[in-house]
């Protein structure tokens, strides 16, 4: 049951004069970028003002930074009542799936990095989606063996993998939670039943995607009621979502994998305009996996992130490892040479990513070899010429078997969301959560959108006769760029950071770490620093300041909006939190 009313009087929109900044056209359409443009609860207004002024939020006991004020408020209520970072994440994610449905939700997946204050250990949870057992490597090819166009593959049931987020929420709470599980869903249920104002970001995303949202009746009814796109300030209700949260609160995640919710997810996928292969067996087989963190040393800190099937921890680690051979601090954030080094280090890391990184349950990934100091040193030697590298190719890290892989053909979309939390017990959580493309597969079940994560696999199976590591296989998890990260100093958290943004996530996270550790910026300054990202040769710049200098070094340059959504917390004598001006999130603490 869905309805809306136009209610500007109910929507306090701080920063409402900020114009919607449509992200420049990509090879495939990304999410749009916006300024705050969202109702802010009174308790968070000072935090919003600080963000708009470019100032961090200070706290002593706990802090949360997340992608929507209502999700932040849900998390703060939990932390205020003695909950842990895991508890606050559950409450925030439940709200994000409602108020930011284009980015994450119960139909998606997530990666979580956790620092445990009691043990001093860093743990990661893999809540990535899995391919159906009936999937084959040619899932995204036509009858002639040609790769499908991106949105031909995305829209419909074919792109949907088994969602991991509901189970990850439950596993994290079981391991590290203190709050009463059902209470964590009260805020999401309340907003779903009483209504919430549609934000500028959500409205702009709906307006941009109307044709694809109209492809499935339930999705069209929710986002395009009476054939008209939701508008900023409309009050939106979602009673189906409230009921799904009630089931999760009362029965845990089991009904989402073996019960009534699982059955409805499978029915929606198989009944979509382009039916998918998902089955009840696929749902029942799903597991959240605890995996070892990937950690690298950088400037006397340990930078710990997510390993395979994410490429985030490895690729960020390689960029920092190569950059660590140069005095970036002396060069400064406005240095063309500093960004030349960072940009080409990223290109080298992405070359390795494209060849070697995939689900390590299916493909032996040379994690140690890719981060070995001698291998990184040799790659860094290539950056000393003073010019852009003409040719970039995957290196030859130390490998423990004889297989060689080809370069994949994968699309990674700048959707997704991120949550950073430090609780009063000293625990820290960094979680990046997604349904992949904005609005995922555009298929809805039980009031939430289903992911299109399977399009994170390579659309081709071989390259020059070599199998592609990230090809589709039954039960496999597609490679991700999500890079939730916790930076440690002397074994204690110093920075909690992450971002949405497709494969550019890696560059956004690396930039924030470098800005904080090398250039001495506080977290809000580091987040606000312009994004300059180079993945495959072309340098994407958020402004023109370095354009001429980088072109003189031999780079092709593209000036465009870069839609990061970085949420970060630094830990020192106290806590400082920051949230990305490019999106509508906030940091808040006590």
C-alpha cells in the first residue's frame, strides 16, 4: 500500500537553494549528485550547518556518519541508549533502505569491517550477493555470444543475486550487538508507516530513471504513482516495507532465505519482464562469510579493508603502497606531481585488479603477492619518470599456482551507500552497502528493490584464450569495488572511512586517507578535497585547477562531477566526524 502527499510545510530542507548537479554522462548512467536538500531533524541541524561550512563535528563518546539524516538519527538513538556500533548499523540500514532505496536495502548486499575494542582484532564480514546455481558464464551474452548492453542486462530478473544484507545485519548483531534486536527496527517501521519526505536526491534519481522504473508494475506504482514521478517534499509511505521490517524484527533473517519473504523474492525475479534464474535453493544456501582483513602499512599506520571478493582493500592498499615511496606531504594537495603519482599508481593497481581479483572461493587470488613490498617497490619505480605512463599492464606478482587470467569486461556503477560508526565502548564499524546500480534491477518484492549485482561479473568469459577471473559461475560472488576501511595507529583505530561510487570508490577512499595522513587535513577537509580519479588512463577531475598541469604531463583529462559519498570519523583525543557535501548524509556524535 503506497501513497504520497505534497507537503512542503512538513519538510524542513536545510540548504534548499543548492542546485541539483546532474552528474556528467558516463558510459552508462550513474546516480545523480545533490547537495543536502533533505529534511533534517532538529537535533541534527547544527551538524548540518557544520557540514555546509566545511567543519567537522566533534564528540567525545560516540559518532555516526551515514547517508541520510533520518538514518543518522536512528543510529544516534541506539548509541544514546548504550548500543554498540553493530546495533546502530542495523537501525541505520533499516532506515536507509526506506529513505534512500536507490542505493541500498534489504534486497542488496554489503561488506563490513569491524574493530573490536575488547580483543583489538579487525574482522570483516562478506555479505555479498551470490549467483544462482543455474547461472553460466554466458549469462550476459546474447545468442550470438555478444555481450549485452549494460541496461539490457540490468533491468529485470536476470541480474538479481541472492541478497546478503538481512543476514549480515543479523550476524553482526549476534557477534557484537547489545541492544534488543526488535527495537532496532522501530525507527524504520515508524518512518515507513507515518511517511517520510522525499529528498532532493531521491526525487532527482526517480526523475532521471522513469523509463526503467516503469518496466515493472510494483516499482512503477511506488516511484511513479499515477504515472507521475515522485517530487522533492512529497510524503511517501511504504507499508509493505514496514511489514518486511516487522518480520525481520520478530523472526530474524530466516524468512528472507527459507520462508515467505524468500518465496516472494524468487517469484518476483522469475516473474520479471526479463526473468531471472534465482531459486528457493539458492536462497536457502546463502551464507555470510567472515574473512581475513587485508591490511597494508602506510605512514606508520595500518590500513585495513575488505579482501576478495571485494577489490577495494587490495587496490587501495596497492595505491597507498606505491604512493608511500614518494614524499606526498612535501608536495602538498595542490601539486600536479602528487596527483600524477596517485593517478598512475591507481592505473597500475586497476590493471592488477582487472586481471587477478575475484571471488577467492572460486579463483586463487594472489593477495600476498599483490601487496608484497618488493612487488610494490618495482611498480612504484615506474612512477619516477615525471610523465604519465604510456602503457599500463597487470604486473606479475608472486603466485602460488600456474593459472593465468585474462582482463575482464565489467561495469561498476556509482550507486551504493556507506556507514561509519564509533561507539562508546571503543568499537569501530565501516560498512559499505549497495543494490549496485541506482534502483538495482528495478524489480521490487515486499516493499524493497532487488539488486542487480550479477552485472558486476565480467560480461565476457575469456580474453585471448585465458579465462577471466571475474566471470559468472554458479554460487560465485561478483567482484566489488567497495572499500570499507579502518586505519589503525599503534593497534587502535585512527580513521574509519568509506564511500559509494562504483569503481571510483577506490580513488575516493585513497584520496581521503592521503589527505588526512599526508596533508594533515581533518576529516571534513579531506572529504571536501576535490576528487581526482584515474582508473584506466583518463583522469577524471572535479574541477579545472590541475587540468593544464596534468595535460602537460601527458594525461587525457575529463572535468566532470564526481559523485562520492564519503563518510569518515577520525579518532584521537576525541572524535571528529565528516560527511560528503556531494550527498545528503551527516555526521553526529556526543
